[in-house]
């Protein structure tokens, strides 16, 4: 999985997990993607900031500060889908 996809997936499930802290599947998936970022891609000091209309993920890779940006609507789409599905509530 490339870095862009890994950060996107991690951020998407992080948003879901933070909104649903009792959701064990969300926690397990969040931990899985955190491992991908930290072990496979060697990211450190991962931080998220919301600056409308974007989520900004900042991190250190190979000693260099880097960042990726994603539209809020795109990142929160999975949470909206889960929350609108009665079987998940």
C-alpha cells in the first residue's frame, strides 16, 4: 500500500474511531493502519489538524517534516455511511 493510500485509510478510520470509541472493529482497524504508518512507512510524530475545508496530516519521515491534505467531506464519508446505517447504531 502506498503512503498516500495508507494515510487516507488511517485518517478515515481515525475519524470513525474517535466518533465511535466503543466500536471494537473501528479500534482494531485504526490500530492496523497505525501499524502500517509507523512500521511499514516509518512515520513519526503523526498529527492531524482540521483547517476547513481540509484535514491536514503532518508527520516526520526520514527526518523530514511532511504533510498530506484531504477534503473533510471525503474523509468523513465513511462515518456518515456508518452512522446512517441502522444496523450499526
